C-alpha cells in the first residue's frame, strides 16, 4: 500500500508540460501570398485567358485589353525606325563633299583656285557630316519611339506577376477596367502554415526549426515545415502567440485553406513561474502528503 501511494504522489509531482507537448496543435494552411492584379491603364477587356483554379506562371498573360490605337502606333513607329532613305542620302552627301574637298586641295596646291574656294569646300564637307550625324540621331529617336509604342501596347496585356493559382476572376470580356482588380492569384508553393501557441512555448520556439504538419485532407501524409516567423507579441486576452512556417508544395498536391495539426516534436513548453495548486485525486485523502513525506524521505535508506 505504501509503495502504491509513493508512485501516485510521484506522478502528481511530474511536470504537466510533457503530456501537453505530445498533443498536436491546431493550425491553418494558407497561401504564401495573394496578389490582386489590376491593369496599369484604363481600357475595355478584349478577352480573358484564364479561369478560376488555373495554374499560372510568372509573366503568363491573363487577359488583354482593346488596343487598336496602340497597334497602329507601333506600326507607324516601326515604319519610321526602318526608313533608311534619309540616312542613305546623308551618307551620299558626305561622300560627295569629301571628294570635292580632296579635289579642291589638289587645285589649291597647284594654285588653280583661291584659298576662299578651298575653305568653302571644307565647310561644305563639315555641314554634310553634321547632317549625317543628325540623320543617325533621328534614326535612334525613331527606334526609341518604336520601343515606347511597343511598351504601351504591352500594357494592354495583363500578366501574372507570380507563379500560382488563379483564386478569383472579378471582371469579364467587355467590361471597363479602371481601378478595380481583375484577378486574384495565390502563391501555393510554398504554402504558409499559421499556428497559435500558448505563451509557455515562447522560449522553446525559434526560427529555422522544423515542424511536422499533418493536413486535414484525405490521403495527405505528414510533412515538414520550417518556422520562418515567431511573433514577438503575446495576446494578453488569450495568452497566446503566433508562429508562421513555410511548407513546400512543389507538386501542388495540397490546396490552401486546409486545417492541420502541427507537432513541435521535442519543443516542450516551459513550466510557469507561478505556483499552482496540485489537482485533487479522487480517493486520496488530503492528508496523504503529510503522511507520505517522511516515507518518501526515507526512500533509499536501509532498514
């Protein structure tokens, strides 16, 4: 009987944290990030290219706006940039002026023409060179105008900024786009796991540690997630804090929005500094502690 009472008291004196740590904690699997995608310009939707649930890649077109004017601007700018007639004429003028200057120098050396005529030939050559440089600069300006027109046309194509899944489509073909978002794209690789923990875990959790996450989803096996954020503020009302973990999902097999269980492994909560009353045990007299203390103190003594 004394041996049984000793074991019972020893069990009551064990920290309760070990049993609590073995219990998985509730968590929620969310998208790593969501982006509401709009249009940088005002226009009318010409076509939508994706629907809700479609996987998209960064840079993939999602929709197009009407762009008849922009297409014509690109065509005009391309024609100007490709026109080489003025440049060829300027090059020919330079060559002719150069030949005249060479002949003028020869004639001046033989004193067949005056020095004034030689200076005139030299000036004509310099003017021709300046016109050639101006023609080349103008051609460069036309090329940049073509790039600008092409960029303005590109703004009429709405593209996804990230790899993810289309979470929602807000507008359809024919609707006018101003400030309202057109699509919502969610990043689902990796996923984000939000866990709410009692404050007793605060000193036991750190960034970089791994958490075993079991999604509440048919056929889903436990997976390892890495803690990326530990909230530095504890909610006074609930005496809890949050951590965030990153869960790889390269095969896109897990959808966002699932409930899950998080197991922190060996990260046991620290005992509270405040003294707490030991729970009463049914069938044990309250004077048991006083009766058993001398017996426990005598453990290990030889009779």
